[in-house]
C-alpha cells in the first residue's frame, strides 16, 4: 500500500495494512545490516533531529544508528542542551528547530501526548520515541516484527505481556498493534498494576501467572520500575518475583515452544532469571537487532521516501 502519513505517533491510529507496510519495509532494510557495507543512500540529503527530552539509551542509539545507515544528516539534542532550561516552551523550541529546514524530528518526552501536540503544529515529520506512559510505537513494531519472523502469521497467536502494565507505554502500543493483526493479548500482573479497565481495549486481564502464560506462544516481560515498590504497588521485588517473575519455579508454566521477550533493561532475578533471559527460548537480543531495521523502515516511510515504492 502507499504510505501517506507524515508522522508515526502510535499504533492505535494505524491500520493493519499500514503496520504490515512498516514490517515488510523493515524486512528489506534488515538485509542492509547483513552486508559488508552496512549503508544505503535512502535518506541522503535529509536532516533528522533526535530530540530526547527524557533520557534514553537503547532507543536513542538505535535511532541514531538507523539514521547513519540511511545516510541522513543527524543532530542530537537533549533537554539539558536546549533552551527549555531557559524557560522556552517546547513548541517554541521545536518550531525553531523546524525553521532550520529539518525533515524529521525523533522525539522522546515524559509528558503523555507531547508528540501529538508537536505534530499538529509543525510541517516536518515527527516520530514518537516514547511519551509518558502512553505509547512507544517503534518498540511495539520491533516486538511484532520479531514475533512475525518466528511464526509468520500473527492471527490467533496468544501473546502474554507480564508486569507493570499500568505505567507501561510498551504494553499499550503492543496491544494496539497485536490486536489489529489478529493476535490474542493477555495482560498479566498484580491487580494494582493490571486493573480490569484494560479489558475495554480488547485484551484479557489475568492476575495469576500460570493462568496467564500457560497457553501463550509469546511471553513479553516488562521491567519492574523500583520506584513502584516505594509507591506501594507491591510489597517487595522479592514478592513480585515469586508470583510474577519468570524463574526456575515458574518456567514450568511456559510452553516449550514459547518465545521469551523483554524490551530491556532487564532486572535480572526480578522479572526474569538469567538462565531464561540467556536461554534457548529467549529472543531478547534479536529484538534489539530487529529494532534497527524497524527504525530504518519508519524513518524511510515517514520522511516521504517510501511513497514512491510502498
């Protein structure tokens, strides 16, 4: 299909066909990283600004490397190096960036909806690299890409997402994308972190690990943010690990052919034990590899370069 959107803000506003277009484009770009010369001129002459108002390691490095492999000109910015510290508004900062004739802004922000607001007010493309507890579309796309590589069709696959769903932008974006491609999704975790309200978006909610993962083709474990313990969402990390971590005691609930995923960083011994994270069912490092291809595809399509060929 022809790609027409100038932005990638989340998966809830994409059709199944648009998601598939990104995945198919990523499959072609993955071949670039398998060459001796890992570079193509797809974005030559295009300028991309990575504006990370919230700290990031994996996502930022992955986007920057994707831009380099596409031959784009790159500018990296953070809140600490911008006029936001001087009291300038986010919109004024971004409009000044746009006035330099940039083509794309890849943005991470702790405020939910910040990228949507910016996208409505600028003419250059905006890619959401994570906003608050709302969305992380490229992480969801790389997760889905990895699942599709292993299983082919996602229709009727069962994907269990385990952990702090309440505060997770990864879980939300994954749910939207997986459901649109025909997968079944279960959110698993303590009731304080997985309220029943999530059932309204079409997922199953489960507060028992065995029940939630025993028939799952994929189990995606989310990082437990230690500040949640201080807020009283669960008694201790040890207690959480006992009931909702994937470890030597609970791995028996897992199908022998199930994939184990994690968006990183991993709290080893909390949500996932090392022998499982590094085991044969784990595709965690493959997710990282696939993230590069997915972000190359997103940058290519959103920049408008893919409209001739999509």
